[in-house]
């Protein structure tokens, strides 16, 4: 069976047009997604350096508070530094809450870390150490979630939000169950 040269030409042109159309659609979708990702990164970028520094500072300061209290040394200076960083975390939380959904309660709990640890330090037992470890887990999960969100150019996935929320709820529960003086 021979194909008429005119029909072959029309079929080839139709196939070429179809491939060009599909290529155009794919290009538009990829470009649109890339613009959305770069927009997400552009929104987060101004806050990330300070936020990561503040999260690290809070955890480092409450760790030093625990260590200094065991040695009988004054912890006020470190508590003040942690509290200052906690306030900055809270300010940043308000600015990025819609771009990093699910991290709000984690940021809130980190901003309270200095007061919580300072309250537990004078109480005998290991309650301050247990709470400190919970804060470290929370900070680690927040950092991982932000890093993945920034790299992907998308808000955090629901399961990452859940992990952060779970870590924040662990801190809340430990605080509620704290020993009294």
C-alpha cells in the first residue's frame, strides 16, 4: 500500500504542528512553575539568614543556661540573649506565617524557650534537660522544613508541617507537666 505524497506531506505537517503545540504547552507549564518557585524563594530570602541565626542563638543560649546553672554560675546574660532572639523569631513568624504554613506554633514555642528553661533550672531533677532536648528537636525540624521549602520553592509539605507541629506539642506537653517548685 502506497501513500499519496500529498497525504504524506499533510500528515507530516500535522504531526509537526501537534509536537510543536505540546512543546509549547510543556514550556509554558515549566516556566510558570519555575516563576512560582522563584517567587517563593524571593519572599523567604530576606528572612532566612536572621531566622536561622535566631533559632541557633535561642538553642545555644538555653544550652549554656543549663550548663552554667549546673556550675552555679549566673545565667541572666544568656537568658536575655535568648529572649532577644526569641522576640525576633516571633516578629519574623508574623511575616512568614503564610509562606511557611504549619511552622507557626513551632516558632511560638521557640520564642518562649528562654523563659521556660529559666523557670525549670532551679527545680531539682532533669526537667530542664528534657525540655531542652525537646527544644533541640523542634529547632532541628524547623530548620529542615525551611531548608526543603526554600530549595523546592514551595510551601512545606503537610507531613513536614505535622512533624514540626508534633515537636511543638511535645514542648507544650512537657511544659504543662513540669514539676513545681
